[in-house]
């Protein structure tokens, strides 16, 4: 059976506005990512024990990377829906599962990844794709909104992208 899904363009907008001492400052940047044919959107409860949030190599993750090759994941947004507590996001990359970054995501804030390729901080000489993102709430469980967009191609019954 042939797919009836038509790929579309994901439109992103970042907008900042502030008036200080009567002077208005604003910034607006729009970006489009074409050929998106897969999205994942879910609200996930994160407790005070570390758990996988997004993974591309494990069947035990809350969101298993079903985007085929990691490089076809084009956009990831994580939003902390809590109004009081923060969460720590830990990103691992490479075949060794090295921890590359820890991000503190405060209540009500979002973090966006447009590229899932990280440089090895120890040597600054090589790049690796994310393999996993784990989350742990600091003092009490929090709800995170997860939105992932990507591209994938199929040849017959085989997943190639």
C-alpha cells in the first residue's frame, strides 16, 4: 500500500519584545524546515529518578527514535510544563554513550535542538550524533512536552531514512 501522506514544511518563529526606558527592542526570526513527514508530540511525566526521554538506540525509551537514521531528526523541542520545579536533561552521544551535556530546564521554559550533532568537548576534534536524552526532576515530578519532527523515506517495505 502506498502512503497518502504528503510531506510538509515546519515553520518556526522566534520573537522577542521588550521596552526599556521607553525604547522598544524587538527581534523576529523565522525558519522553515522542508520535507517533514514525521512528527511526535507527547506529554511525559518525569520523576526524581533518571529515565530515558528520547532515544534512538533502545527499546526501553519513552520515545523510541522511529525516525530511522538520527540525522533525519530535524527538530526537537522539550518544554517544562511545571510552574515550580526544574528538570535536568542529560545528552549522550556516540557509540560509547558518552555524556556530552547536562541542561537545567527551569519551570515554564523550553529548549530547542535544530541539530543533533555534538562536538566532543574533551578534544574538540570529532562530532557525534545524540544517542539518548535522559531526564530527572530535581525535587518533584514534572510534566515535559516533547515535540520531534523529522524526515523519513521508504523504499518498498524497507525503512531507509
